[in-house]
């Protein structure tokens, strides 16, 4: 089951897919801003947030789960926005179910293989013994031995939830670790997506590079790439106004 949060009503649907280790809450303020123009659905991907765990989290299987969710919610077609890993899920969905996607927006990721860059994060998350930590500060102290950037730790620890009996993760760390090779890889696209596509790059991020142009156009021949100055990989959080205006203009253009 896919868990989601809905913002606004009576406008055309915009479905938003978060990145690795994230959840729908990451997009709350962006969704609120865009809900003046769209009915926004922020999803929790499988193994994240309140959605079901999924042992095999291949991109085509996650795309199938979203397709099933759209059928349940009776959403005929939507504007589709995905960030980072969520961008790869969105690309895969558009490739498999092009008739369901009005326009595709991919935030700071390309349809290519990436080097391993999250192993220290996995090590840090696994090092936190949920049975023995008393508060989030203890968890942060352990995680800091592996992840030095405070902002990244704060983002990761948003998925550490206090319960009546202690703490639990809202991400399935083992499933994500076991699927990490698939997550890093190019999605198993069925065919090129012929619809309008916007790639949004963070200026200081290296996730979309000049050498990715051929792969982008091979799978998304109508793609255009826009850059938001002064942003990194978290471009939507760093410069929300330029980000939302780009999304709005792209979806509403004739």
C-alpha cells in the first residue's frame, strides 16, 4: 500500500515522489505552495514513511505500485514530479505508463548509473541500536561518527520516530541496502517517453552533468534542462520559489 498526503482539490493532479531515505513530509511546504494551482499528492515510496515494505524495490516494481495506487485513487493521468531516486521512479513510470503522465519533471537526477555514495550513511544508520538509545541526541552522536554534515543527519533522523516503546525507523534500512545496486543503476526503461519533460538541475550539484545529455535525450527526446543558480542537490528546499515557479510554468504552458 502506498501512503500519501493530499493538498488542495478540484485542480489537475500533480504527483510528487521523494528521494532515498525521504518521505512525503519533505515536500510539505512545496506542496502547500503548489496546491493553489494543482491537487498535489505527495507519496511515500515503498520502504519509506508509512508505505508498505517491499523486498524487491526495483524501479519497475515501484512504478507498478504507483500505477496501482493511481487506479485506486481514480487518477486518470497526472503531472509527475520526482526528486533524486524519486526522479528515477518517475522516469520509469513515464516509460511504462506514458498515457498516465501529462508532463514529467525530474529534479536533479539523470537516467544513468551512479557511483556508490551512500555506504557511510547505511553504516551510520545500522550503527544506531534502537533498543539502547534514550533520545534523538544520542542517535545523532552515533550518526555523526559516519555522517559529518549536520543537515544530512537532520534529514536522516526525520525518519527516526518515537513510539510508546522506544524508537523505530520509518525507512526499511535493510531493504534499501539490499536494493542499493538497483537504486544506483539506470532504471530498466520499457521505451522512450515521448511526452514533454523538464529536468531541473542544481547548479552546484554533480548529479546532472554535460555528459548525461545523450542518455537524457535518448530516453526523453522532448526533454529540456533548466538550472537553478546557487543550489545543490536539495534545490527545492534551498530555493523553493524558483523551483515552484519552474514547475508551475512548465505544467501550465500551452
